[in-house]
């Protein structure tokens, strides 16, 4: 199960760091989650190919 959400977890960590750097944690978390979802989607597509 963690394999499926690895990208979201990584994206969330990056997003929190980005949010702190930008002094806007909500924007950082949102960008991180989007990045994580896109990463997971790409990983899944690569596994199917």
C-alpha cells in the first residue's frame, strides 16, 4: 500500500519545505500533493509499459 502513495508522501515533504520557504504552507502542500500524484501516475504508467 505504501508503494502506491510513495509519490504523494515525497511530494508532501517537498511541499511542506517549499511552503515554509515561501511563507505559505498551504500553497506548498498543494503543489507537493500535485507533484506526488503526477509522480505516482507516471510510475504506474511506466510499470504497465
